[in-house]
C-alpha cells in the first residue's frame, strides 16, 4: 500500500528515475528547505536531492512529514484527473483529447511591434505586457537567451516590464525550466507571478494549487502554456546545425517549426532543416510526455494552422477568459473564429493523440486512455 504522505523517496522512484519526469522543476521550486537541486547540464534536465540531507533517494525532511515536492509534481500518480477536477470541476470526456476548454480561437497582438518581434503574431508577449501594465501580475517567468558568448541558449528569466518581455520574445525549442526563475522574481518583490512554459511547466501552478502546496501555489496568478510536441537537447546546435549545415548558434536570430525547422540568421539568411533530422536530439524528458496542448494552463497557445502571424488559442479557465476579454475590449489583441481554420483544430487533436500514445502503460492509465479515441 502506498504511504499516506508520499515524499521525495516516492517521487524519486515513481517519477524522477522512471522516465516520467519532464524536468519542469516544480518540485525544486516548492521545496521549502532548499535540498533539491536541478541538473541542466548536457541532456539531463532533472531534479536531484543533495547528499547532506538524505542522499539521492531519500530526504530527512520527507521522513518528518514534508510532502511539498510530490504536491508540486504534475506527473505524480493521478495527476491528470486531479488537475482536471480542480480546474474544471470534472474529468474530461473522451472527445476532449486536447483537454477541457471554454473556447478555441485565433488571436494576435494589435501592436505591430509585438507582431514583428514576437512569435506567431505576438500574442503571448501581448498577454504578458497587458497583465503587467494592468495590475494582474507583478512579474512573469519566461525563457530568455543566455547573454554569454555561447549564443542561442535558452535559460530561465524574469520579465517585469515591456522591454523585458520583448527581450524574451520568441521560441527556443531547447529546454528552459522557466519555473526556476521563481526565486529571482520573489527576490525582486513579486507577489503575483505569471508563468509562460511548455505543457509540462504550465501544469505546475495547477498541480500546486490542487494539492495545496503552500505559499508558492498562491503566488502563481497566471499560467500561459505553449503547445509542444517536444524540445531538443542543447547538443542540437553543435552536432547538427553547425556540423551539418554550418549554422553557428551565435548567428541565429529566430527559430520556428512549421513542418520543418526554420532558422533565420543575423545576416538576413533563411534556412530550412528537415524536422526528421532533428529527432535524434529529442530531449529525454519529452519522450513519455502525453500533453501536447498545455491542458492545464489558463490559456494555451500555439503557432499551428494555415494563417501566419495568428496564434491558435485555447481558453481553458475563467481567469483566462476574463483576461482575454479585457484585452479585446482594450484593443490590445485581435481575434477571429478558429472555425476559419478547422485544419488547425484537427491538427491539435491529432498531435494531442500522438503525444498521449507516449504515456507508459504501467503508469496511471488516465493520460493514455484517449490515445486511441475516435477523432
């Protein structure tokens, strides 16, 4: 029988070392004793426990009853049904393969600068700027680019104003555990925090809230999820892009994926790399992830579909709906019906089903039950 108060030992065995861990770092952020670290070197992207407090597999604080790491993990035990019930008051139906939603639409920023500098119409940048300037959040956890000579390397960062949002705009496609910027945001005085992250990270605030993970859970005021089928190991840059195509990471200006890996370089050149060539560099933490559509975010966003510079947008919670409604009334965004691009909705459903097929048969069955459901 599982222990009544599962702690790090159970999380380590059932998630961290079982193949279920996505590297979202929710457990690290929630730990009140600073005994969990995070290994982002090479292709690891996983939490670890310091030796001084029980060693890799156990935790002295867990032995005394601390369970916060398991409460923060969006892959621990019956996570999907728990989060569905907490956010939406029910489990999803078999038809809701990409999760429960209030609305699906196409949206983009009204500000031309955000459209130009952001990704797929600048919607996420517009949401963050509006939320920061209209007293919704104090800071946002985002990915930004490392400022050293290594060039195009994604790292967690904090955005507190328009300039910092724009500096972080764009997609990276290598992994950045944006939740790890939480301590920097708190040190800067933030009490209401927004999180932008891939599907696994976007579930962290909901997991924390559903399982009452303390003060950290209460500080997350907005979760924006990015539709994501996978990210790549950082080795993609030297071993594929530079070695095979001569594209140095320091020369990259922008990356996107539209059936191929699209790369714009600082000299104005454009390059396409077949996506199948990049599969060998798929990050280990993505290989069992069943969540393509950021199913527990307030708002899920992705640049799929027929219309460039428009974002397919899934409004999931009342908080997300009210925020987008206020932005539309303010003129900060433009929207159109997603029915104008039925192919985008169909693609989201198909990719969601493909992702669900990754979920291991020996884990909680809920995430895998929709993998073979009819379209």
